[in-house]
């Protein structure tokens, strides 16, 4: 299910860049699907951020942090017919409704790699420098959006 209305989390549509580090700001929002298990603040967390990326960008992300603390290394997977698309999964974020508001999720890109910035990293977007993403909750619920 990909329904942003049933999620308690969003990313600010604007991101910050400092050198090779790109940071996204998390927000906690009201749930618009009352009664959905994904709306229950005691049962959900912002576990994973998935980014649609260019298939040649494997190993582009060298580090991921949440509020300055290193988290699990990201994973890279191909998908689609003939693996023409790819996704980076930034996992182990473990943000909750209680601590996600304003949290900084940052990733550092390899400046010598094939995708040293978001323009090169992100795929299937109409605005260069924006990135299609999905927030995955620990209840296996996904909400989607675009950051610019």
C-alpha cells in the first residue's frame, strides 16, 4: 500500500547540501486515515527511506546519519524490466512520532563516484536535483513524495 494519507511522517520538500552531504528534514504530520494501523503513534516508526536512483549509482552513498549519529549502511537494488531502475534503501533510521519532528537524515555522496550530487543520483524526476522517495514504516506501510 502506497498511501501518504495513512502515514505519520513526511520529508520537507527542500533539502540542504554541505559539501558532499545532503540532509533531509523529517516531519510528523496528522494521519488522514483514521483507524489505519499506520496512524497509531505507538505502533509505527520511520524505519527506512527509499530513493529512486540512476542504476549506475551503486556505491554512491558512503555514509548515512540521523541527527549526526551513523546508522546502517544503505543497500542498493535494481528493479524493473532488465534492471533499468534502481533504489537506495537507507534503513535503521528508527525515528518515532516522539522524536522524528525536525530530525536530520543525512547521506554523504562519494565526490569521486559516478553520482556525486542529487542531479546525478536521482532518476525519473521532472525537476533536476529533486528525488522521488518513499518512507517505509516498520508496519510495512509506504508513503511517497518528492524532495527538491
